[in-house]
C-alpha cells in the first residue's frame, strides 16, 4: 500500500515511521525544506538508537528508512492509496489542502485527517467526494502510543471506514471507532481529570502535589493531573479544553479554568518553559503532599466519579461502544483501568451518590449525573 503523509512535523514523521515499520511505502510531503531535513535527521537518529538497543538489526532499520521518502510537491502523492494529513489545527488550511489533494490522487484514494479537535464533516465539506474522507487520529508520540481513533463523518462511506480500520489494525495499533463529535473519545472523556483537579485546587481543598499524589497513590495513575498538564503544556491543554467547551455549546461540564488560563498567559507552560505548576530547573525541589489519607481519598473519589460520568455519557450518546471507550482511555491516556470497567468494579451507585451530593452542594449543572449512570445504578447493571 502506498501511504502519503502531509506534514513533516513530529506527528507526521511519527506516523511515517509506524507505516514504514508495518511494511508500507511512505511518501512525506511538506513545503518547508527545513522541516523535511529535520524529520529525516530525526528518523535516522531514532533508528540508530533502536539498533543500539537491539530492537532492529541494521538491515531491518535500513529497510524501514528506505521505505520513507520526503518530497516538496503535493503532486508526487498521486499514486497514494491513503493520505494522512498531519498539519496545523486550522480548518481553513485543512480544507484548502483536502480540496487540492482530491484533484491529485486517484478516485479510490482515502483522504484522512489526523485532527484532534476539528469536525471531519467540516473538513470533508471542501471535497467533491466527502464519502472518502475520514479521521484517523494518532496520539503523540505515534510510534509509542498504541491508540488510534477512527472517526467517520456522517458522509464517510462504510467501505472507507472499514478499510481505514483494517489498515491501521494491520499496523499493530489499537483502534477505536468514534462518532464525529467534539473531542472524539479521549479529549472528551479525559477533561474531568484536569478540570476537576483544577476545581479542587481553586476551592482551596488541596494543593497541586496532594491532588497529584491522590491520583497516583490511590488510583494508580502514572502521572497526576498537574504533572500531566505540565508535560502536555498548559497552553495546549487549555486550548483543547476551551475548544471542547465551545464545541459543546458552553456545557459547564467542560468549563475551562482561570488558573490554567493565567498560567498559560504568564508563559508558565510546564516542562517546555522550565516552570508550570511545578519547577523543572536542575536544583528544583518538589513540594511535599499532605499525609491526610482521608483527604486524598476524597480527591480521588471525586475526580474518578467525574471521569466515570463522562465515559457513561459518551456511551449514552453513542459516541463509541463501551469497549472502545475503555480501550481508548487505557491506550490513549495510559489510565490504569478502563473507566467503565472501574465503574463495574465499584458499582454505579458509588459515583452516582457522590455526583448527586456535589450537585446538591453546588447547584451546578457541571455535576449532573448521566442518565445512563442513573439507569445502571437503579438496575444494578454493569457495562461488561
């Protein structure tokens, strides 16, 4: 299969590595010569390390790199069977690219976007044949993150959806089929992990270190919410939250935090700037979390209840199946368990009761329980 990639940034080159490793012939297009040079050098460096670690022989590495070529003309993608666009998150630019691409490739070529926040229907509206446009959303870094969200729009044909899923499955990725809705699965369901942690901090209930400790020590999460926001970048994380909030017609469940907005405005973006919620200078010391176990349990239970509620609501609105939602949260965010399986383990009544108490305390729609969670609790039912 001939694979075209538009965009030689870290995501584009990462997808190229995945496809070439799976045996595909890959052509990466970018108009920026410096980006092409950087991507080529980066891939060579990656495979040098992989050979040193004995993940591949030198011959295997040379063969994979030999299947990747870089071009500066979109016309050279004409023989592609699948083209994946991985450029800036700007709808107008993506529409322009897809409109031009459609005139270059064959009628059978699948046109895919790696967008994490834009609607596939909007992107495909620029094409004369929107039935062949689909979302194929990888997570960064693409070679390491197993999850790929497959997002057909309301105009995508069934055959394009099936072939896209089969292709990415053959690349040894875990695929989740998702409705074309804001945030898809991961960027929607994960919002409370950040949002409720920020809310708990803003109420003065606990500091960053204690909230992070609660999620890691009790929940088994690899990183706490504030560590993860610093890793992602407060500017990036805030923008995703704001986009989801706006896309859901300002539903208070997704309301952004002024704390994160101010950190972003101040340039305290996290690891990439040396300081965010924590300091990352060479001699920086981490603040110690509270040793109050009851407080940490309360924090964990509150955030988990919000996460489970969001996952249940995604099932209710048929964003994806329960199975795919749990797969997405395990492999797209490295959660220790699928949220719906977690709900089955503790019983739907526990998160429901906590949410009802929060709703009664604050009187905010932010804490409204999903009707499906109510139904599961009432019937003592389970997701699996």
